[in-house]
C-alpha cells in the first residue's frame, strides 16, 4: 500500500478544491432527511409512516432526475445544467416547511427531481482530474468525505428539529445547497478532457451516380417516372427509421452488460446500507437504548473511513461485486448483538467495506463509460444506489415487524449475498460464451 498517493492527490489544487466543495455541498441534504422526518412528525403531527412516505417520494424524485441531470451536464455543460437546481433548491425548501402534508408530497418530489447533482458531478469530474491509478485514490477520498458528511449532517439535523426549529432548518438546507451550487458553477470543474486538436479538416468526398436507365425502353421509363415519388417516399421513411435506430443505438451504446452489473452492485450496496440503518435503530429502540444510536453509527462510519483509506492506498483494484459480497455476509452477524457495545463492534466489520464498495463501483463506471456519456452514466449509477436505498429500508422493516429486530440484518445481508452470487454466475457464463466465440 502507498499512502503517499493521498499526499500527491491532495497537492493538486483543483482536486483538493473539488473534494472540499463536494463535502460541504452534501452536508445540507444529509441533514434534510432527518429534518423532514421530524418536521412531519413533530410539527405537522403526522406519524412515522407518513414521514416514511414523504422520504420515499423524495427518493423516487432523486432516482428519476439523476440520469436526466447527468445527461444535461453532458450536453449543455455544467453551468447551464445547474441553473434549475440552484433556483429550485431555495424556492422549494423555503416553501416546504409552511405547507400542509398533502401539498408537501408533490413539492418534495419536485425537490428530489431537481436536486443539485453533486454526487454525479463530483465523481464525473474526479474521473477527468485524476486519470489512471490516481482515480482509485480520488474516489476513495470522496467516499471518505461522504462518510464524514453523514457523521455530521444527520446529528445536526436531529438537534435542530428536536429544538423546534425544523422550519428554519429546512429553509437553511435549501439556501445552503443553492449557495453550494453557485460556487460549483463559479469553480466549474471539468467534466470531460480537453478535445485534442484535429489539425486538419476532413476532406469532403463527392460521388457521382451513373444514368443506368438512360437506354431503357420508353414504357419502362414512364413506369419509373410514375413510381419515382413512391420510391422517394419509401426511401425517406427508411432513412428516418434508420436514423432513429442509429440515434437510439448511439444514445445507449455505453450501457453494456458490464455497466449493468456495476449498477446492480450499487443497488445492492444501497439496499444493504439502508437496511442496516433501519436494523440498528430497531435493535436499540426495542431495548430502550434510543439515545445510544449515535454510538453505533460512529463506529460504523469510522470503520468505513478506515476501509476507504486502506482501499485508496492499494495498487490494484478489487472487483466491486466481491466487496459487496463481503459487506453483505458480514452484516448478518449483527443480528447476534446483545447490547449497544456488541452491536457497535459487530458494525465494524461490514463498515470496513462500505467506502471501498462505493469507490470500486464508481471507479468501474469511470473506466467503462466514455467521458462524453459519463455524466449520464453517473446519474444512472446514483439512481441505482438510491433505488437500492429505497428498497432496503422497507425490506428490513417488513422482517423486523414480522420476526423481530435481528431479522432486519439477516434479510438485507442474505439478499445482498444472493445478488452477488447470481452476478458471479452470470459473469462466469458470459466469460465462457466469449471464450467459445
């Protein structure tokens, strides 16, 4: 391992600035989930089911909007693509605290749809600024920064909401995110490498058609004249269909089986992480230790930071599917915890692989997808992760309600293991087919 890679990477000013801006920009929205939940429960007098429904609606908006936002970065550039987010963040999150629950739901959906695409922008830009072997270290640093954000944001959000300031807190979330977006527009980190100078323009090729029907009999020429408009129309339709097929093929040419497998890993990681989150809360709440939830999260996130540091210093990458398999399998023993401290210690093992899973998956997307489509690909990657998060919480909650708190860890752990095993079988079958071909 070479920890000097971190010093070399952080000595590059654009990378250092991008990581810092990305970390600061994520803090408001990391607090938004807790603020929104407690605002709905404490201020609006709704139940936790209603709060969960609002969180799900916002998650769906984020999942739907991420690919579109990433595609806009690819097509119109970063500055123009961020304008809707900068405007909507302040407007929507300033209005949300002052409306009823029924009006709040569509607002948070639009807020999720137009949320600042900080995740995909940072990962896309790091893929340009840190090429080659440095990319693994850069993505590991970003994953570590994200873990630090989730140590700070939710805790601050909980303090603000429980002190009766959820309205102010949600407004600050919107304003702070818009300010972060403006700074990102001013900084304007590169999202693709500079195009090389072609030097010479391509020469135009001219082609001539021979008059092959000039000597044809007169009645054939007349028939040809009558059929010419129909033939021209048919040829025009054929060209339109061919052009449409070409555009569709070109637009989705980056979405290969290898990229799809990375998206499946991202969804599996989101599912395991959100299910573990719910399992920790349920396990401590059932024992009357709600006040000690922060202790377990501190151990869990700190282990992820350590794992990210170790992975970023490695010379060779590890397949994200193997990292997810390990994290899923190590989540299952958390079901055997008997108190807060045993749960904290058992959370260290899967926590060590959390940041490496996300780093390896991001690195793989950057490796497989061309820069011209990487923003869209990172958006779909974020949607896959978000979709997994939306799936993991209710999956764990269902087993917790039916069996007990420990079942939450087992359910998402086994689901993650099953997903990885299926993926490995499919990869092996694909290699065999390629070898046979």
